[in-house]
């Protein structure tokens, strides 16, 4: 019995109701043994699978947060299942049509990453992104605008997943601009860079979007990429990088050039008289000046004068348990009443800050620090990058 993507056909349901479970059990056992044999053959152990599944669970958790921001619906991507297979077997057992997003890692990780989602799920996502309620009629054909919307959503998801992996690995992880395409039948290859018979690692996840979607989404890594990720998490890759960097540090170019100057050349420069000196007194006078004793005095500094008359805070322990409201200002803008009335779902409001500028951290409406927005698990957070000085803080609080 085939159980591709955890979906049962009507024939399989009838067989279960009739009590014909022995063949299915044998088939499932054969599939499990086959997958274990493939894994061992290509060097992917069960421990490696667990590690890849945990990494995928954390990174796709960040991807679900990115998708939630786009569609304003509760998104859950959980229950990773890791297996070793080929693109040909995936196409034979996976329902079509699908949207395939292919990206390449350009820094931090070696290899590629392919994200596959069903067209039906993509239609729900695009409908929500364009202000709809997510209900799509059967037989609706996806348009170019909807393809672009889904591709952008998947791009945001994979970018957020890469950021999460960079945090886990402790290194910079960059990806190339993604390419997307629709696979309507088995004649279209899933990837132009990976052959269909090449062994790959598939990480399949359960995807739910509110009450609208209950489906699956999958990530695909080449074997080389999967092994590299495992090596980074186990520390083996760091050892190799340290070995490569160490010889370079041992023989810097500047020191090498200085050490290779012949001793005879130094002796000639020190003891041979130069042609421009016409007489002995002219040559000896600089040497005599250099031999004179040098007077050394202690540095003298002016006394520091307080620049502010603000008295020091006393008995601060009395107010340590006073609660304060902390808020973060992403940016500001001004709009007329007419413009505000024209706002609707999906409207964009441009703020007075650039994307890379720090945000303001306020305590009781007074700025005390600057920071940057980060994602902690599935929640937003602020990493403080600059603290306003105590004098300025006291002035602002007054």
C-alpha cells in the first residue's frame, strides 16, 4: 500500500475497512527498510536524520512566522519527516501540480535547497495576500499574478529559514535569488541542477493555515548539502576551517619580507658612509644628538569640571520595583484624514526609516536605546545595539 504524503486513496481506505492490513504492513516495512538502506549507503545515519529534522523544524518555524506576517493567518509548519530518496520517486508519489522554489547557498553552506508546495495551497496563500478570505473555488487556474505572490511568499519563507540557520550555525548564510516554476506533470523536472536519479534528502513537514489548509510542504537537499549541515552542527566543519586558516596566520607576508633581508645589507646601511656627506663632522653630528639623554615628564591634565548640574540619583532601591511601559518605534509618518480613510487590507504605509536603520526603544515614552528587530523562536524581539547615556536619559525623563 502506498502512503505518499500521508494521503490514503479510496482503494486503500476500502482495504483498511475490509481488514486487509497485512499486505500494507509488509509494504510499509519494506519501504522503511529500503529507506534505511539508502541512508546507510549514502552516509546519512539515523542520528543525522534526527539532526536534520530538528534543524528543519526550527528553520521552518521561522518561515511560518514570515508567512504569518504576509497573510495574517495562523501558520504551523511542524512534524518533520526525513528520508533519503530521489526526485524521480518524489514526482511519482507526489500530487501535481506543484510550485517549486529553487535557491543556491552562496555563503556559509555548500549546495542547494528546494522548497515544494502544492498549487492548491499556493492559491490559498495568494488569495490571502491579495486581501481575500482564502476560499478558492475548485477548478480555479492560477494566474501570473498569483504565481508571483506565492513565489514572493516562498522567497520570504526561505530567507527567514536561512536567517534562522545562520543563528544556529554561528556563521553568515547567504542565498542566491530564487527561481520558481510550476510542475504540472511528471514530464517537467523538479530541478535543472539536480538529476532525477541523484540521491537527495527530503524533509517533509505538516502545513496548516488556519482552517483553510491542512497539507504538506517539503524541503529537498542534495546529499552533499545535508552532510555539510550535519558537519557544521557537530563541529567537524569548524575544525577544517581552522586548519585552513592557521598556515596563513603563521607566515604573514609583511614579516616574511622583513625576515628575508640579508644581514650584510643591514651592515652596509649602518656602517658605510653615504656619498652625500662631504666631511666627517657632518656625519657625526646627528649621531651625537641622538645620544643625548631625553627628559621624560609625567603628563599633566586639567581637573575635570562637571558638565551638568544634574544631581546623582540617591535611594534608587526605593523605585526598583516600579513597573514601566516599554515600547518600540519602527517608524513614523503623517497622513491626512482622507488618506487614512482610504486605507484597507493590503495597503502599504511607508515610514520615515530605512530597512537597515535601528528602531527606537522607549520607556514610558522616553527614548533610552536603539536596537534591531530579531526573531526569537516564533516571536519578535529587539536586540539592543546602542544605549543612550545616563545624562541624556535623565534629561529626557525630565
